[in-house]
């Protein structure tokens, strides 16, 4: 399998705060890699560096060959003064209405084509963002917290969709999540990040590793009820002395 | 109708035409205060033009771009909020502009005309200049419509999709500086932002897409110019403020209609 990118020894600080410390990772074509970690662990910064939106203080990201990247940002904030429909939003990436309709059908919301973007629910917004990323026919899909603002059933459906899309297109996927249990079924590799790479491997290996337990707390590792997870996660962070904001 | 009135109407309509699309961007990007700052600095531009004997329009554009660059540099310091920085730049440049006017030896400057516009004194050449500048602005916005809209909707997404965000923003600044240079004559530096923001806000209530909002904004702007010129003719009111008040009344009337999503 070909490598989509190699990130080597990335280091980043903002002011005197160290965000990323010597982080390296690779992504192969067709592979799903999930970054997990507590709030403030540097997940989004790492993604932004890989996308070229942020320059690291040290280290680099190498793309062996130029690839098309589809990006699904964490959220979409559109001012209500902007009367923009879903079709108008998608047209910003591809002016062909046929392509836009197909992309929207692929994410299973074809009926929302003429809906104003500001009238979408959390789950619908995430799917529209995914459709826009797909319009680029990406070889690498970067998803920053793709299930944010989506209810539990919707989260599972969205992860299932993401893994279907990987199967159909063969694109590599880099995904940010803060819930390992939800993404377990949908990911090949996991990197547990807390400013540095704490541990990495298959989801099973990571959830069994001591570094993961130390970061998220032992109860979280065994716990499957997700509503309490968020709460535990914060407790776990404070327990291991990490800063978060 | 007399010639000077027709000329005033023509010049006003030229500015109204661009106030729709550019005003829409000012509203969407929440640049109203920024526009105000650039407009205030235009007075400094006029003074600089007189000092250095260069064309006032050109001097205004240059000073506006300088102030925009100055703001970018100050924003990088991350020490003060942008609206505070704008407040500093806006009012110090306005004050400096007024003082510079008084200090220019032998210059007889009609400060009121600069602050509130002097549409009745517009010359045929100036009217032509307004339409040429308006044409350039419209062409730029038409050409860059999709990238301009894309960076307004989500800047980072646009960047990942290959849009050169820096250049598109620079183009937006340039169009804003151009419009300020031509709108000065019509409504004066203190009221320029009104002509950008109010017609766009009025259009929002009727628009179902970004492009229809831009076009309806031009229509609202043109109506405001007609109202202002007519009021000024019938009741002898100052023309610039009459145009702005006309825009305000149109907006008030638009409130009667429910906003489209």
C-alpha cells in the first residue's frame, strides 16, 4: 500500500505553552487512523498542521505524491445574514449540480438540497460537511470530530457511513475523536495523543494499554455507557495532571 | 429637471450599484466597523493628496490600504481586541486628517462636504470616474464571487480546497478602498458605511440566495439615492444625509415583511 503522508517529529508551541511535542505519524492509502485524546491534547492542531493550515515549529509533513484532500471541519458557523442553501454551500466546492446531488445522496440526505444551511440540525450539518468533502473526490479525507453535536444513534450511523465510504473510494481517512469506544468498529489504527503520542496501534491494543488507561482512567476503559464518558474523561485528565482548556 | 440634479442622480446610482454586492460582504463578514475605520481614514487620504499633489481619489485608496495593513500588523500582536484596535485607528486617523486639512498652507477645504458629501457639486468627470471605479469593483466581485463567498462561509475549508485566501482578502480590501474613494463625494466619510450596510440589511429580508441579496441590495441602494435626491430637491435638505435616511426608511419598511430563510 502506498503512503499518503509522513509527519515527522512535529513540535508546536503557542506562546510558552507546548501543544505538540515530537509527534510522528503516517497514513497509508485505504487506512482509517483515529486520533483520540483529552481536550487540549493538540488533536486539532495536529490536523491543522497536516492540512497545511498551521506551520509547526519543528518537524515536517511529507506527501510522497500530490493528493486531493477532503476536509470536514469541526463545525460550521454561518451568519444568519447569509441566505445560503445546502446546494449553494456545496456549489462552492463543485459547480456541477449533478455532482452536488450525488454527494448529498451518498450521505443519505438528498431531500435537504434546498434547505437553508442555518436551519440544519447538528447531524444534518455534519453530513452536509461530509458531502462537501466528498465532492473533491479525496484521496485523503480529514475529519475533525465528525460526530460533534450528533445524538448517539446518529453517531453510530455516521461512523458506519464513513467506513462504507472508505470501502467504496479507497481513500485514507484521518479522524479526530474523543471517544474510543464509538470509533472502535470504524477504525484500523488509533493514536492516543496528549501533546505527545502516548500509545498507538489497533483499537483493541490501545484500549488495553496502560498508557491509555492512565490517560482516560480505568473506569472509562471498561465503561461503555457514553453519557458518563465525557464526565469521566475530564476527571481522568485532571487525575493525571495534564492541563486542559 | 436640471443638469446638476441629473448628474447627482447618475453619480449616486453608480455608487448604489456597487453598494449591493460589496455591502453584502461587509454584512456577512461583519466588517461594518472595519469599513467605518477605512472611511474615516479617507479624510487623511484627501489631506495627503493635497500635501503631495496627487489625485485625491488615488491618495484615498492608498491611505485606506495602508490603514488595512496597519490593522493586520496590530492584530498580530494579539494584545487588544480588534474592535478596540479599530477604534484607535478610526478616530486617530480622522483627527489627524482634520488637523492636516487645517495645516495645509493656502488650502480652502470644505470640511462639511468631505464629512457629509457634496453630491450637487459633482462634475461630469467625477461622475465618469465613479462609474469607471464602480465597473472595476463589479468586475472584481463578479470574477471572484465564488472564492469570496467560500472564504466568508469557512475560511479554512476554502484554504484546504486550494483558494488563495490572502489574495482574495486583498481583493476585497481593494474593492472596499475603491468604493470609499467614490462614495465620499456622495455621502461623505461619516456616512459611507451606512450606504454599504443598510441596503444589504434591507435586501436580506427578501433574498433567498447570496447573489439575490447582492442584487437586491443594489436595488435598495438605488431607491435610497432616488429618495434622497428627490427629498433634497423638494425640501432642500442636505443630499448625502437624505440618501442615508432614505435607506434607513426603506429598511424600516422592510421590517414589515417576514425574513426569508
